[in-house]
């Protein structure tokens, strides 16, 4: 009887060891063509369910031989929980880190530019981004403090911007000159390179070609609400005619123009073109939706005299599925 219980316990421990090894392989081994882990969530659950059934069968056999029923049920219940918990943990692990797509405008007159790329990684994955590679351009990641070294008891990198139950959202900051930025923009493939040499494909939308001329205005105020409403208020310093709403193509469907207000009179998209005079107060209202990209870009209203701009600063939510979908959209 005790021998059979020992066998059941040994099977459970062995399976947990397999799961532990599988976890490391999920984190560090990928198919070269598909980038998928060697073990899928289906395999984890099939193994777990098979061992749960085997545990139940052996519990019945042991109880039939006269073993302490409460003790056997307790041990079996613990084993079943361990199997299920291990499978659930592993199915929520990323096969490899994934990067958050970035949409970023630059002022065309600036010579030095900086941007931050965030990426999702499993909490047990202690690697960090070392540099960005785009063709012949290499930009090393800049950290205020270097990510924490491996520690046996505690590990929490200094570059974490958010955390979930199983993953961390981390960031890597890069600085380059205009020539390097243009080469990156024109690159067919851009990678974040981890400190062990693994490359993560990343999606960047860097733009120097937005409307550079702005109408003359005095900025009054801006506001952003948690539900995505954003507004800006301006005092016009020149006469202008605005012909259309300017929203970059990549943000269309994610950022919607609601209305503009000129000295208390409201206009919508159907009212364009709109004539404004020097000294009038103009307010713009937008609605932006949660999307799986990080955004730092200009939208607004534009005409022959230039653009009246609002900066959109939005961080992608900690939503792995949404980030994956957005990454595939821009591949």
C-alpha cells in the first residue's frame, strides 16, 4: 500500500520536474521558422489531465487495499492541484518576449532623437535588451540604472513599467541622430537584441514627414481623461482657414475627431472648411481608443496656413492579445 502511494507521489514529482524543464525550454527555445515554443498549452493540459486520471485510478486501488481513505484522498487532491496549477502556469508563459509597436513623430529640425520601446517578458526571464539593430545601425539601450543582475531570492528589474500576474512590461530607451533615425525608418527589419544574443523583431513607425508648419497660436490648456477623451485650447495669433482634420493613417480608426469650438460655436467634420480669425479661442476635442501600440504623434486640423496640433501620448494597455494583434497588423 505504502509502496503504491510512493509510486503515485514519485509520478507527480517527476511530472513537475518535466514541467519545470518545459518552462525553461518555453522561455529559451523556439522553432526557427515559427517562433513557437516546443511545448504548447494543449500538451501541458493533456499531460496534466492524464496524470490526474492516473492519480485518481491509483487512489481507488490504494483505498481498495485498505489504506487510510482520508490520507489517500488528501495526497491525491494535492497532486491533482499541483498538476493543474503547473499546466495553468505554463500555458500563460510567453514562448519568447514580444515588443510593443511604437508610433512616434519627430520634429524635423532636431538633430538628436530619442524613443522608448517597451516589451513583454515572462517574470522568470531575466534577460534584458542590449541594443537595437537595423541594418548597419546599432543603438545601445540607455538605462538610468542597469537592469538588476540575477538574484536567487529577489529579482525585479529597474526598467519595469508595469507588471501582470505572469509577465513584466519592460522598456529600453534609445538615442540617435537624425541620420541614424532615417536609416532605421528605411530599414526592412528592425530587431531588439537581448543580452544573450536572441533577436526580437519589432515594429516602429517613425515619421519625419508629418506637416511641419504650424499656424501661429498661443497654447492655453489641454486635458486627457481616463476614457480617452482629449482636448486642447488655443488662442489664434493669425487668420486661418482649416480644410480638414489631420489624423495619420496608422491612427485612423483609433483616434476620432469629435468637434472644434470657435468662440463658443461648435463645428464637426461635416462643417469643414472652417474660417478662424486672429484673437479667437479655438478648442479641439478628440476620442482615442485603447490600442496595442505606444503612440506619441501629432493630430489636429490643417489648412494652407499650417496645422493646429494636438499631441497624442498614449501607452498601450497591458493586454498581451491586443499587443500581439497589433504586432501582426504591422508585420
